[in-house]
C-alpha cells in the first residue's frame, strides 16, 4: 500500500483545488491510475487488478478521499462497474471486460432516472432483445464519471422482443435498497461511443465538481446480446444491490478521508491562529470542535473497518454493516466538514479550499448510494428482522 499512497499523493496532492474550480480532471491522470490498477484495486490479479481486500482497498480509498473527492468518486464509479462485471458476468464477460477496466479504460455505472432515485423499482429504461443484439431506450441521470467513461454499465428492464413479453413489470417498491420482490432487469455493458448514446454533463454540481457527473440519453442503442451481464434477466434487487454494495463501501471509506482532511486542516489552523493572545485551539469552545471532529473521524474509521472485515470474512452481517458504515460515515463527514469550516472561519470559506470543498462534497455523500433516509429505513428493517 505504500506504493499506492505514494503514487496517488505525487499525482494528486496540491492539484485538487484547481481541478475543483475547473470542474475537470486530467483524463491522462485517470488513465494512468487505471492502467496501474488503482481505480478498481479489488479486481483479482488474474484480470490485471491489484486483488486488494476490502480492508486494504478501503484504506487506500480513504487516502485518496483525503486528497481529492472527485478522483475518489471516479474510483468509486470504476469500482462499481468492475464489481458488477465480476459478480454478475460470465467467465467470458469477465475475461473480456475486466482487463480493460484495469488497463486504462474508464467506466461508469448508471442506475438513477428522473423518476427513479431511491425507488429504483420505478426505472423505465428498457432493454429489448432483438435477435443477437439488445436495444436500449431510456435516460439515466447523475451518472458519476460518465463524462470520462469508455464503457457504461447500465441497468434497465428487460423485454424479450422475440417472445413479445416483458419481464419484471411488477417490481416491488424498495428495489433500490435490495428489499423489492420484482425481477426481469438486466445490466448491460455499453461502449460510450455507441450510436444513440448521448452524454451530457451535469452543469455546476454542488460537490465533487470534477468527477464528471453526467446524464445519459439512450435512443435505440444497439449492442451485442453478449454484453448483457450473465446473459439473461435477473431480479432487479439483486442487480442493484450488487453494484450499490461496493459503492456504499467506497463512499463510506471516502468519507473517512474527508474527515481526516478536515481534521488535519482544522488542527493546523487552531494551533497556529491566535485570538485574544492565545492559539485558537486553547479556547474551550474551539477545543470542543476539535474533539468532536476527532471523535467523528474515529467513529467513521471503526465502522468502516468492521464492515470491511465482514466483507473479507464473508460474514452474514455484511449487508447491515455496509449500510451502517455508509450512513455513519456520510453523516459524520457532513457534520465534520461543517465543524472544520466553523473552526477555520473565513480562512476556509474560499472556493477551492480543502475544507470548503469538503463541505460541498460531504453533503453529496449523504445522498448518493442510498440517502440518509434510505439507510435509516434499511437499518430499521434489519433491527426488526433480527428481533422477529
């Protein structure tokens, strides 16, 4: 891991502010990180990846998150795409796609639509079988890294065009959190340059401004049927939670990074800035802010470590631990960034400053890959199910 942290620090440290203001990351940088296997580091070595455990991958993600939320967001997107291919794809599909994702090609995974955010059972994108091809029609919104992507892993409802039937039209509410009961959905790998694909950047996003958030319009997009992961339709909750589980862990560890960056900045400022003749940190109310920020970082770290252990050990608690890690870390990051901004005051309120950037980025983390409210509902269901 020393190699990884040294590499990404050399490439990213000191540049995140400029990238954030410009709203763009250098594509060459992303391809360099991707070709070195660091954008989806948990992919097995057999496919050109680093084969990291969840714990090791999480520690690396936290380091990247402490440097640049936008680069970490691209890592999350790339990792979700690779994880979906690895878990749902056939042996042939893993061999075809994973080496590309560890070799410099960039990817994004698209779920949400205008009418389907937390409730992904409302998804309207259609994937229709047409001979030896499938045809996609629909619209995805806020797809992280889509602006940079060579490959898009897109989710939609499946129609067997040959049989004239549609599968899964009655998918149950709650599919976005893995509790729905519907089926008949597919994940399809779509080259971004396929005719009929139109990628439009989200204008002026609140946070992770350089992460390449974009909407994707699909107009009679035709790709080989062999690009349907697994080769057939699967239950929508299985498809969605497979990818979202990885995304939630990546976001959770990224939030640990946000907290560490904020803690370092706040501590440095409080130790060097004087008010009323003493360092700022010696004022008790400011000291309380620092203590709370430290507690938030430590708590987020511990819940992420626990969740990663569950992943690496195949624990039955993995699902609940993942949701808990995402919920606690995102909430702590949002509150912690606000606390750091309070400590730095005007010194941290300038556009592009690490703390100002963290304040915006962390708010998005409370929304993506399962909002705070959805996480609370899932955790409540876990409690009720455990007590039955």
